[in-house]
C-alpha cells in the first residue's frame, strides 16, 4: 500500500479553517488508514509579516517533493510589497510558474440543494469546466512589469505555441471524458478570447483551431471574453468545456462560481506534468476569519479532486473510490436542512458542514462493489 505525502499550506484568513475542514474529511475516510502523511508548511501574508518572505524556500522544497499540495487561501488586503502588489498571493503565483502547473481546471456545477443566483436554474442546468492557462498570459508579467518614473506603467501579455497547444489539448481531452453540455449533450470546447482585437488572442485562436482539427468528435466553439460574461448568465447550459488565457480565466471563473451558489462553491485543480496543487478559488476573506462561518465546500471538493488526480496518476483505485465517496458525502450534506452556510442563504457553520460531510462518507472498501 503506497503512502502519499501531502504538503499542506493553510495560508491566511479563512484559509486555515477551510483547509482544516478538507483535511478532516480526508482523514475521516474509512479504509484509508496510513494512506497519507501530511506535512505543514508556511506561506502567505502572515508569513511575510513574520519572516519577510511570503514563500519561504523550505515551503517550495516541501511542495516540490510532495505527491500533491493542498492549500487554503493566502493574502491579506493592505499587506503589500513596495510596488503595491499583494504579498500573500505570491505563493500561488510562484508555485504555478516554478512547478509548471499549466492547467487550472475549475468545474462549475449547480448541485442539488444549492440555490442558483440565476432565476429558474436547477441542478443539471449548469455543468461545465473552465480550463484556464495558468503559466502564461498577462499574469506572466507578475514582478516583471515596468513603472517608469511613476509616470508610465506597463505589463506584457505573453503566449507561446507550446503553452497554447497543451492547454487546448487538455481541454479537448477533458471534453472527451465528459457527457457533453447540459443543453444538447454535445461534447464541445469553447475558446474564450479577444481575437478580434489583440494579436496574442488571435494567435491563441489559431493554435486552438489547429488542435481542434485533431478532435473531430468534439465541437469547436468560440466566444469573445466580453460576450462570455453575458453567455454564462443567459445560456450556461450551452457550455461543456471552456478554454482561455490566464487573466480571462480568472475573471470568468469567478462570475461562473456565483451562478452556482457563491465563490465558496469553487474548487480548483492546478496541474502540470509532475505536480498537482489543489485549493478553492476564493480568497482569504479576513473579515470573517475565525468566526466559523466560512463555506468549506470548495476546499473539500478540491480535496476530492486531489484524491482523484492521485488515483489516476498512480493507478490507485482506493483513491478514486475515496474521491467518489467525498463527492457523495458533499452531495448529501448539501441536501440536508442544515447544509447551507451564510453565503448560500443558510446558517450552517464551517465545522457543522465538515461534520455533515464526514457523517455521510461511505466506506472506501465498499465502493468497489457498487
């Protein structure tokens, strides 16, 4: 029985609470005793204030060596570098580039028991995945932009053929494994860009089309980023997989998360060839930290994605079964009369949700027979 080493970075604000929730759920899974060792590391704004580094070398080495990385959230408004950029988020940004976590996969799914902000939408109507290129685009300029005499500032948007090809291929392969868009059942990959205005995005679309030709069984689709913000509200059932540049992916995935409940419902997996980093896409929300009211579902579901990724990577059926068990436990908790936190219109606590999920976990060993 293989033992997996998980690097745990709780971070700032509610990050500690929601990350602990995910850990509690994973550690409560029946049938996985001894499957994991969890090693905790420091990063974020609090660590910057303490040590002068938001991302210590020891944390990087621990993350690099680990089989997977589980994260809460980092960043505190007002804790910034001299150039005005936030310190805490440096951890996630640097980790992406240094470990080449090129695919940021964000599932957007309206689940039973969760009210949508969109009128008349019900579970089954919204179920798509945003595949965000994670190492290029405008955010690759992080720390390399120019501020000239406090009169001119510039950042550069950079994309490469290699980066576009691999993220588009990831999107098409993912669509092949899914059941298609809720509206018509078609497997479809939509590229979200501004190819009508900027050469970088026109190049992105050109490479997208080249990759699409290799997947004749998957429909290629197109949307400009500004129009996409309308489409995700008006016709979310049209989408199966959306692939896009780094910054646009950041923006539309936040909008999408709110359509399926809140930012607390936004798990993500950041994956490269050799490494996987798992966290909810929301921030550290320091104004509610320590009050036991943060929504832990996004981080718990990110933990399930971690189990699934490890299971697929290592051919470990135990972990695939465990991921499915967490998904079922979350679904049962959401349908409970006490399964909604404040952001979802309920009054449940962070610890209360965690206990509900744990109480609905099925034994991993029995899943193989289902």
